[in-house]
């Protein structure tokens, strides 16, 4: 047998999905994320799935380790080496201020390099790539002695190194005599924007010791390390060897995997505009999907730090199932602090006593009664109510009302994130379908949908572990973006093909470090163009041989679509983005329906408005036949997730997926205003 595994490690749980290519069988499990390290968690998952390690052909691993290290500032001590006169670039940064007029605004966070660890080298390269002054090897050897012993890594970012990295290569060779961890900007972020390129290189260097320890620990897996690939932020797979050189590419690994899987669902269902809504244990991650493709961004922010790397665009907020609920300064807040895997939410009985979003759902009965399923955790409603007792006394309201207020606050926060990603893409959020996944996504999605005015929700097959599915179904992929300074008049076929050819050679070399050189690979080129003087670029698909006429026509069409006008003015090249990938075999979207007894589960009490308890029907998701329709209120359960269908909503099976939509309710009812008990053609 040949099994492929997708592994996604979150703040609370590690989700594992397995697929057997010969039989088409799927298996899934969920493990606490504090289960003794990554290798041990993977070993335990393989054992829980009852798969022999020798039968595991490939593992794809999505991780939040890089993101957490940046957010929590758990980075290695780094020395920063720049061009003479530019060592303060990290402190000067950008003049943008998030709060222009607030005297209470927090000071900007200091850069991740101490001022005493910033050094200069007398060298110079022009913006066209001409070396004016080479690196002086003797002065660099002296600089080696000045770097403090506590520094574990070195980041080198010389002026205009994106145009010619020769001086950085020479410096890295000398610095490498003492340091095992050296990052150079022309490899990490070969683009103009001095501050962004420098901070990106520094973060990559600061993460090198962490990623190498992680890769080393993975050697303890029961499966050979050669069979493992990391899922990276641009939506593909890279080898452990490449991850060790470019750890920052894993910055949004887990959330990007979920967005990739959600985009596949949108393609399957032919949804033109959708939003991926991934609510896990620590964060809620939102992504815009247009025509079945998740949006790609050239720059993201993790915490307060800009990172110049091609990444699937994900808006993250600190409001997940494990997020702490507090009442401070007259406000009820949910997150960003999380209880994590241990002690976790109070209702999981792992030692937690502080109320969380998960506890609020338990108080309101949203988990249903899953006695017929072998779930990884049991929910104790009494413990959840006890966690909310102090808060309800402070607010002088019932425990149910406090829990419902928590749900509404979390829904409002998620709604703002969804509006942000849709507005940035020029899309009306109300015209999108909400693809809900993650442990808490399908449970809270209806509340979020009504907050925004969305009419349609899709709950994918295996929704709780959809990010692991994204890891499992991804292709080997490398994406890189380079600055090109070229006016339209200079963009002859010969010039463009010569420049792009050099970039292709570099990317192909790195790609074939992890894939067989003889394997057929697909190459995609995107030109980033603008009119002179503009601040933002238009992404224009490009092919070789280069045709200026075809690119101009596409640029004008896309510019008109984005801004409502076009011009006959000449454009200019800003950058080129190149992707290389191989196509993995497509996986079946659904496995066999597992055998089970009983179609309709016992009724359970649920509370949506904090005032009234009403009996609400429960159903097994694995027994809903194609076209089945359930009118809310109802709770639909499977092995790892709960789907809430409130009053005013209906749910219908659509192949392996489930569709929820709002329906007219007499008297202008809103969520929680009342309960019905009707079902129509629901069960097989």
C-alpha cells in the first residue's frame, strides 16, 4: 500500500489526513499540538491511523513554528552587515505611522537586531548592477572579530544587491568561515526597497538555527526524512534542504495551505468569488478567492514586520477557539491571547479555567451531543459554565448571555478581517460565498455571515482538517520575484528574454535540488507593470518568446478592470515573478461513506439568544444524501467538526460538501430570535 500524509500543526491541534493511492481510501486523526515534538506527533499520528511506516510514501508538513517565532520574538541573535553609511536602515525603516494623532499610541517596536550588532562594509554597486567598489577582504576579516560571540547568524544586505549580488557573495564566503548561518539579500529577497529587503534578510538569518533544529528533530520520524516536504507560504512544497536555506518561506505555511484547499473547493463548485474562513484554535485566517484562485501577495506582515516574499494573501486575527475572553475597560474582548493546547479551553478538562470562545460555544450547546463519534476530545459543559461564572457576575447577566456576547464579539472581529481582504481585492464581501473550515469555522460561520450580509456558506468535506488536505494535495513549487528596471521602449524581446533567462536558470537550479532534473516542470511568468509615477503595479501574465504588443494589450485591459481607465502612455517594468512546479497526481475528493448506525441523533438543548432553550435536531453528516435539505435550527455532526444551522438558515448536501444559505424568516427574525423544528428530505 502507498499512503500520502498531510500534516498541519496549529496552536491547539495537529491535524493529519492520509490518502491511499491504490484504493482511494482516506483516513484522518487529530492530535494535541503539545504531544512531545513534531517527530513524535507524526509518529503517533501514523500509529493512530494504523498505517505501517514503510507504507508511507510522502509526508507534507505545514507548520506555524516560523510565524510563532516571529510574533513571539523568539529569534536567534543576528549581526547585520550593510553598505557603508546604511547600517541604520533597520531603525529608520519607513515613515508610515499607524496612528497619526494619538499621543497614547505605542512606540514602534524595535528592530530584531541590536544597534551594537549592526556593521558596515565599504562597497558599492549601482542600481544598474555595475560594481563601483568591491568588498575589501581585509576589512571584512577585521569586522569578523568585532561581531559579538552571542551572535548565531549574519544577515548581509548591500545597497542595490538585487541588481548584482557579487559583493554579497564575496562577503558571505568570508563570514562563512566563522558562522554556519549566513543569509544574503540577493538570494532571500532580490528586489528594490532597501528596508523591506534588509528586514526580510535579517529575519531569514534569525530563523536559520530554529529551522535547522526542526529539520534535525524530524530525523527521529519513523519515516525517512527524504519523504517529507514542507508546505510554504506561496502554496507549494519545498524540500527540507531548501527550507533550511529559506525558512522565511514557511512564514504563513499553515494558513496558506487552508487557502489553497479552499480555492480548490471554489473551483469544484464553480464559485466566482469566495472567502476562505479558517477558524482554528489560536487565530482566524481569511483569504480572498477569485475564479478559483487564492490571491497572491508580494508582501505580507507578520506581527508588525513587513516580509517581502511571494505569499498567498491571508488576513489573520487573534480570535480562535482557544482565544481568551476578558472584560476590561468596559469592553468584552476575545483574544489575541490563547490558551493553546495546554491548559486549553476549560471545557476540554486539561487544566484551563479562563473562559474562551470554545467554552462559549459549549455553554450555548453548539457542540451538540457527539456521543456516537470517537472524537479526540470530550466537551464538558459544566466546566465551560464555571469558566464563565465570574464574567457573568461582573456583567450582571446570565452565563448564556455572556457566552452569546462572546460569539458576537468574535463574529464582529472575523467580519472586519473578511471585509479587509475583500476590499483590498476590489470585491463586495456580500457577493462572496464563505468557505468555512478549521475546528470552529463551520460552527461560527452563520453568525459571521449574518454580520456581513453573506447569503451562502460552504462547509467542505473534511472541513476540520482542510489545511492538512491542502498540504496533502499541493504540488512541488518554487516562486520568486526579482526587480527589473526597464522602460517600455527598452523592453525588446532580446533584452527581456536575456534578463528573464538568467532568473529562470537560478530558479531551475534551486528547484532541481529537490526534484529530479529529468522531471517535466511547468513554468509560469508574471510581469509587474505600471505607468511611470504610479505606486502600485498590475500583474500581467507573460509568456516567452516575449511580445511587447501582447503584454501592452493585457496591461491596458487589466489596468482598466482595476482602476476603470487606461492610457496610451508607455508602461514600465517593476518586477518579474516566476513559478516552477510539477503536477502531483490528483486525489479523489471523497472516500467511501463510513458505516454507522442511526440516521437521526437524539435531540439536544441549544441556546442561540441567551434567553430561551429550545430542542434542536441533530444529524450525522455522513448520512445526508445528495440534495438533502435541513431547515434550521439544527446541528450536523461528523467525526471532527460541528456545523450549526441556526434559525433562518437551511443546509443542503452538495456532493461531498455542504451548502448553507439564509432564507426568509417571518417577522424579520435574526439569529437567536426563535427555533423551528422542520426537516425536509434530510436523510438517506
